[in-house]
C-alpha cells in the first residue's frame, strides 16, 4: 500500500470520536485504529481506481464517518464498565450470562466485512474513474465531467 498523506490526521480524528476504553490495552486500541483505517483506505482506493496517495481530500470526511459508524456498530471500543446497551455477542438465559464483543471478535469481523456500505458508495461514485484510462494525454482525472 502506498502512503496515504493524511492518515495521521484521519486516525487522530477517529481517536477523538472513539477514545480508548479504560480496560483496553493501548496496543490493542492502536491496532484496531490502524487496521480499520488501513482497510478503509485500501477499499476506497480500489473502489475509485486510484492509488492510495491520490485519494481526494474530499473523501476524508466520508471515510471518517464510516469508520466511526463501524466502531459504534461493533461496540468494541465500549468499556466493560460503561456497557448498558453495548454490542452483545450472546445471551444465555439459564445462568443469566451475557457475553460482549471483544477486540479479537472485531478483528475477525473486520476481515470478513467490507467497510464500504451503500451510503459511502453514493459518495465514492462521484470520485470513481475508469480503470486503465487516463484521458488523451494520460493525466489522471476524477468524476464524470473530466
């Protein structure tokens, strides 16, 4: 993967929106942020047919909101002390046990999940370019009006 020029800014904003739970190791938290951000960048670059270093700045907010949505939906960054309605993995009635989604579950789920959803797709389509076509002079262009 090439270098996404605004990756640290994207991660920084994501960390503001989803702080590290008190009961989670810093290394686990950093790994979750890194892997989800990298996966999002790779998926977006593939969708718009562009190298990661050429992802337009106009997509940064859309990527951030989708990443934030994934962390909210997964519930993985909710402290065990703060879980009232967090991401329940299973409920057993017999002995009254409730199990919650864990970082390990989130990493497994992440590997099976496309972060690009229908809402993000509507934005990405505006930036998609024809694969293997750079115009008459070979320049790279985005959108349908280029």
